[in-house]
C-alpha cells in the first residue's frame, strides 16, 4: 500500500546552483546527497516534512553525470522541471507486482537501489496519465548500538 | 515558513478517467472535489498522508473547464503530467512578500482562493528552475459547534 508522497524528483542543469536556490528562497537544507552511477545522477535530498506513516517527504534535485543518462536526455527535451513523483510503501516488491497485474508497465524486473539505501522501481508514464511514477521502500532504520 | 509538501498538481484531459486510474491502480480515493471558475479548472483532491505540521499532502488532479484557461494551454503544449508543486505555510502573505523581496516573481498581487477554501499564490517557473511553484495556506479548521 502506498502511504506517503516520498519525494518529488526535479531535474536541473546545475545541482549546486539549484540547491542554493532552494536554500536561499525557502530555507530548505540538504538532508543527504549522493551520486548514483547506475542512474547517472548526482542528487541532493531536501527534507520538507515528516509523514503520518513514519516516513518523510523530500525534494530530490537531480543533475545528470553523463550525457547518455535518462535524466540528461529528459533535460535536453524538456528543460529543467519536475521529472517524476514517488510514493512510499513498506513493500515495493508486492505493490509493483500488484500494479503490473493491473496492466501498468513496471520498468525494472527487480527493484534497484535508490536514494539513501532505498529500493525503488518506476512505472511507465504513458500508463500513468503522463506522470513518471516511482515506488520507494526506504532502507530500514538502524537501531543505535547499545 | 514552508512546512510541508501540500500537493502535487497534475493536469489531465479527463478528470473522471484519471480519478479512476488513481483509485484502481493505487487505492487513492477522492477527498474533495470542486470547480474553480477563476482558475478554469475542475479538480479532485486525493489525500495521501498527514504531515508533521498538522496538515496533509494531496494529489490535485486538474481538468480545464475552458480552452483559454492556463491549464488548457499547458495541456496543449505539454500533454498530461505534473503541472505544479505546492508548499504549505501558515502565512502565505508573509512568505510571498519575503520571496518577492529575494527577486522571485510572484504571480498574484494578493493571494487568491484555492482548493478547499485555501489562500494561494504562484511563483514564476522561470525564477524557480522550471518548476511552477504554489504557496498555500489552508482554511482554518472549523471547530464543531457545542
């Protein structure tokens, strides 16, 4: 079951400048940043609020690391803007399978690694009224050692 | 201060079909629907989660009611997809004024009526790295009579 808006993925040409825009304009700070070589992106997660399912909602700012990445091609066509939306679930495998059974194309055979150790998959935008839609299961929160 | 992702605004050609897609695919139900003649849209709000600031996050599905509305023109150019994102604040007037002082164009002189009695304004997408950005202050919650 999808229980939160996990993040809004925003494609940009220059991650540092875009991070600075969000900081200076709204006061949003970088919660986490990483490079995902598989996806060909450098990204920053800005945490906006916590959510009622125990998770949180973020903006995910994405800059391509290579010209043949999906995000680079998308930027060439569309310019900067909202690239995808993501819903959080405790069970990305089960939800992806159930959604595939309803006739929506799921883009990965198996979930892949997303931000902050999450497991993610994507649904085909043409099957989702034009919206590239991601499903995310967050990494388990590690208990502090004691 | 912006304290939540209030909603993601998604433009569609046929509101009823799109509502049915979100219900059948994900189980999301319509929380509220209305026509906003000023904006030239018929809309459905699907509540996804509550947020840590006492508000909630929604998907807002938007169908134009007339061909000269902003959303109709946007659909002609882009097809269906994410039209805007919205952040919730307790003080849309104060935040809009502060953001305007930073050089970001605010599209309304004064906030206007948004979904569910909220007060809203928009920031120019060219000043926001391509993202049409809305600021929302929800209507006060009415206390039950007693």
